[in-house]
C-alpha cells in the first residue's frame, strides 16, 4: 500500500513530548501521549506506551498495524506546534511495553520548512539544565 519509502538521514534528538495523536479522518484520539525520539526531513519516530493508546482495541492487541496509512495530527506542546502526517509503520517493543510508530510528514509541509524544523529540534543533552 505505502511502498514509497523516502530515505533521509535521521537525527537522534532529546525526546520531545507529544500530548496527543489524533486521526484527521474522524478526529478520534489515538494516543494521549508519547515521545518523538528520532527525526528526519521526511518523518518522525514516535514511542507510545501501550497505556497511552486511547482505543481499547489498540491497547489489547500486540499489533497496531491497522493504523498504517492513517492520516494523523500530533501536538507538540513544548513547541506549541501541530504537525500532520501519515503512519507508515508500527512495531511492538515488548521489553518496554510500548510501540514504535513511524510517521511521514512530507505531504503537508514544504522541504525548506521540514529542514528548518529539523534544525530546531534539540540534540541529546541539549535541553539538560546543568
């Protein structure tokens, strides 16, 4: 279905909190929290704990692959920013009781904007106050 895989260098970032993940199709809340842990000019890698998934059917399953292809909106409260994208992949991380969710956000944002956003995201340790 979504065979168009874009390859872009990934940047490991200080985990950036997300407050919500919502479906743009029906405004259903998918998750009530999570973190972006990697970013590139084409997408994000989100980590969502099982207990942060809102629909009971998702929390009870070992896979959330039914979300692949879903157009979503994520809210980043630390940056006061909402970004839309499409879920491209999901994977259960059993040891951490969470899911990795790959998001492609190239459809709704021009490349120069995505490059600027990537530059603004904090690198590991950058946000530590010592």
